[in-house]
C-alpha cells in the first residue's frame, strides 16, 4: 500500500498567504482585500510588498465583496480574505447578486472554516458554507487539504476566469502533498489504490482518510483514497471509476452532511451507479467551543469514524 509522509504540521491559511505573496510578485493584476483580519489570513506580506494593491476594508464584509466585484471591471483579480463564516453567510446576498449572477472574477478566500476553528465556538464555526456556495450558478468551490495544496490552489485560481470560493483552515495539520505541485481545478487526486471501499475525502479529512486506509489495510481491507479538493465542478469520472471497482463509498468532510461533498457524491451515484454510501460529517448540528482535536473527536470527524463507516459500507454491498 502506498503511504504518505507528514513533512511537518502547517496551517492551510499560511499556504494561502504564501500563494498570495507569490502572486503579488508574478501577477500585477492581483489585488487583495481584507476585512480587518490581515494576520489571521496571512496577508501581511502581500500588504507589505504591494501596499498600493491592498485594501483594508475593515469590519464591512458586504462592502468588501462589492468593492471586489467593481475592481474586476477594470481587469483586476481581487482576492478577498476573512473567516469562512463572514465570507459566506454574512454576505451571501452580495455574493449572489454582485459576483455570481454577474459572473465577476472574484476569488473569495475563506479561512477558519469548520469546527477546527476551535475555541471561538459555534457562532464562528460555519458548517454549511460549502452548500451555500456550491448552489450558486457558476461558482467554483475548492476545499484544500494541506499547506502545499492550498498554496498551489491559490496560484491556480488566479488563472481561472470566474468566481471562486477557496476554503481553508486555522489549525496546523499534516502537510503531505507534493511541494510545487500542479493544481488542476476539477481534477480529483487518487492517493491510494484499493478494491474493497472508496474513501472520498476533502479538506482536513483527507489525511484522516489516509490514516484510516492504513489501519484498514492491517485488517486485510484495501481502501482507495481520493482527494476531492474541488467540490464544484466535481470529478464525476474519478468517483465512478473507483466505485465501479470497490462497490461502496465513504465520504468524509468537515461540514454538515446536508449540502456538502457527500450529497454531491450521492447525486453522481444516483444518476449513474447507485451503491452503498456512508457519510462522515456533522449531523445537522452547530458546533461548540473546544480544541480542534476535541471537537473532531466528539463530532466523529477522524480516522476512527472513517474506519467504522468503511466497514459499515462494505457490509451493505
């Protein structure tokens, strides 16, 4: 079985900051806007290097989206930065009307997504943002798994024409994907080969899926792990090719099972090849205050939960 090495825990928001810093040097049309969270979004270097292309909007997220939409008219490529909760729920009308409906080339970059925001609690831990954004026509939705992939995705979305929602997180997590990788929007990455169950994971749950696959292998169960970094457009082909071999699937995400990756995969299966599916996600609930590790354990968003779901899916074949 192919294994992956954690080269050192890093936060995915720093991957965004590194990518944005590089874009500042290589693409003069890239501009950045922040809603009073420069340090949290790791936008410090871009601001220091390109003050004329940085806009501190303050705690006025709706205005930030409107300004970003306007900047695209002059050919700029705006990257907005704030917490995922404020990037989506607080400004949904502005995104729908000024960005999605108009097809504006705005890159909505959202940190502190999911329950791994941790101690800030339920009011800040958005678990429905993927659903909100993927339902908007023309919106590309990306949820990266580690520092390296987040940096690569940040670079890639600058070249993509059209609105993008890029979701990443606060805590330091395993960094295991290749450095300086090529990021292909809409193209899933198969991490391991397997015949017994397909593990389709996104974001922080990708590493947990790999850990689950290792444990299952020791029990004689081979799992095919697929990293779905792009939730919309979804790589239907990769999913269908895998499940046609394994006969069942587990989806894993740091998001409500309603409206997330799991439901997108269900749509693909129902239309093409209905097979047993199990969900590892939050169960129609808000979060609470706690450390990321405590919350991931309580809400069943870890390798243990994926292992249990895999065994259940296999029994249903």
